[in-house]
C-alpha cells in the first residue's frame, strides 16, 4: 500500500451466517482496510467483550480504534476511518 497514513485497529464482531457482517467485511476488503474478524458464535468470551463495549447482543459490532459502530453503518465507518 502506498498510503502511509496509519489505519486505526479494526475488529469486526460477527457470525458466519450474518449477511450484514459479511457485507461489512467485504466492504473493508474492497477498501483495503485490515481488520480482525471475531466469530462471537464460537467465542463466548469475545461475545461478552462485544456486549460490554457496545451494549448490543446483535452483530455486526465494529470497533474502529475504540469507536463502536453497531450494524453496517457505512457513513459512520467511513467517518471513523477518515475515508
């Protein structure tokens, strides 16, 4: 990547069957955004972390540098990523 701007750390709390989760991950890949995908259906500890950070049990919950986006909200995602 030619861009030297540091990208915030991105975590996507998701499940394999969630269509909005898959759309969010596809969007990050298209934009060249590195992210960590955490499957909360297989990791109860991660699910608790997600609920504690967001107050939500539904997915996706996206943590962008400590800022939480609930759902696939492209406007908020772009804002928090500086796109």
